[in-house]
C-alpha cells in the first residue's frame, strides 16, 4: 500500500526532473549557438576588419585567433568548476562576459579587440561544457553520443549562421561594427535569460579536503589516463580543418584560388558548418545504435580525408557546388565522439573535468596552429597580397597528414561503447 502510494509521486518527480533538465540543456545549447556564430563571423568580413584595424589579413587572423587562447585554457576551468559548482551559477555570467567581449571587439581598437576575442573564448567555453554536463548528468548513458552530437549541432548551426546569415548582411551594407554591437547586446540579454530560467543545481556531494586538492585530484585522474590524451588529439586533428581552414580562410580561399564572387564563396564555405549540423547528431546516433565509437570515427575520418584532398587538389565542376563542403562537414561531426569516449573512460564524478580536458586539448590545436598556418600561407606566397591555389595547397597540405594521424590514433583507442559493456557484463554472468 505504501509503495503503491509513493510510486506515482516518484514517477512525477522523475518526469519533472527530466523536463527541467531538457529545458536547461536547450537553453545552454542556444547560448552555444550564439557563441559559435561569433566564433565564425569574422571569416565573412576579413577585408572589412583589415581596413578597419589598418592591418594585414594575417594580423586580423591573429586577433581573431585570440578566441582560442581564451577558449582552450578556460576549458579546464569550466570543467572543474562545473563538477564543483554546477551550470546554474556559471553559465549566465559566462554569457554576459561573451557579450562584453563582442562590444570590446566593436571598438575598432586592435588591443581592445584582442581582449574582446580572448574573453569571448573564455566565456564561450562554458556553453559547450555546461550543455554536455547537463545532458550526461540527467539522461541515460546509452544516449550520450546522440546528445553530445545534438549539442554540437546547435553550435555548428550558429557557425553556419555566422556565415550563411552574416555574410549576405555584410555584403548588402551592414556595418561590421553594427553587427558586433548588436551581438554584444544579444549576449547580455542571453545571460539575463539564462539567469532567470536555468533551474537550480542540486547540491554536490561534499568532497573531503580542500577545493584545490579535490580539483587537482580530478585533473590528475583524467590527465593520467592515456585514453584522455588520445581523445583530445583525435578531436583536435579532426576539428582544425573546420576551425582554421574553413572558418578563418575558407571564404578567401574560394575567392582567390577559384575566383568565386564573395556571395558564392560565403555560401560554399558555410556548407561545412552546415554539414556539422547533420553529422554531429547523425554520427552520434549511429554510434549509440551500434554500441561502438571507433568504427564511426575511422569511417568518417576517411571520408573527411577524401573531401579535403578534393577541396585542395580536385578538379572544379565535377561535383555540384555545395556537395563536397557539406559532406566534409558531416564527416567532421565524428570529432565529437571523443567527447563521449573520454567521459566513458573516466570516473563519472569527473564528467565535467573530462569534458574540460578534451576541449582543452582539442582547441589547443586551433590556438597554437592557427597563426602557424597563417604564417605558412604568407611565407609560401612570398608576402603577396593575392594568394594563388598553389599557395593554399602548400600551406594546408598538413591538414591531410593530421586526419591520417587521427585515424591511426583511433586504432590505438580503447572501445568504450555500450556494446562492449554489454558483452563484458554478459561474459561475467556466464
């Protein structure tokens, strides 16, 4: 009788909890959409920014790349803080900081713009880490890859909008400063909405010892696990074709190497993040359905390798205009599967820390290699203002090596999918 009376109440509480978690995940994912739009938007206004700051395209790329200098190290901060404090007290303030960063970028001052991009990255990382934390803490492990892929879908939808939507607006006369001011205000509004609507976090279990000691212990556990390092390296190598090649140099590459007009170049470049919108949830769903991670990563990486090879060396006009970029984006979605693996390969109480670590390792590639690729491009071009196809081919050939290395590293990765756990459990029972 007592159990019968309690059971419906418990079911209602669970349903309410799932609904609140769903709302929290969607709100945080919308914030991720916003910060990704800011991340990708500079690619469609490089000439305007170069003129406004009175610096070269390489100088603009360096300022834009400050985003990753904030994003990468603050991944560690966000991950550890999420485990200790929870998203409710972190994510709204982070959105507010990103809004301020956009306003600083709008000043047109190179120093303030650099600071603005840095804090856009520092605040923006709390969106991804927070959304993944909410998803994996409140939903079954069998949905992990699907939900993490769906989270990245929001981000890449923002990245696509930063090109598909912003590019035509700039092309039709919208001032670059007007755009950044508007986005700065939007960030402040998003922060306020998150503060009002995000549900309160459950109190974390008390951890013996000091905050510093427990945090250091979490980092030590995750970093000492070789699987964690492999996850970060694989994700980073699969991400940089998008973060560096497409989102910084993609539009200019299509204009200079293939003679496309600005509008057409923007639309083609935007097909890569648009492909991520499809690929992230799709590949996550496939991985969850088959119960394995490694075959999906390897298969998608092989497709990405072929697409990059064709983008750099293929004959134009063989395929319809948007196909290769779209397929490359879909295949690139496999870069999110290491985010699932690292959580499965580490203790569950360190879920936020694990996400922070893989994000740190991933985007350290973008932070360190972004200026390197820019330097290589200008070096092979001999300082010429107008780049040629051969210059881009020489500068970005290492991207192909990177994807090949990611495939080899995946072979060394331990499979952590649900099918492996099911087989292990079945073996123990027998």
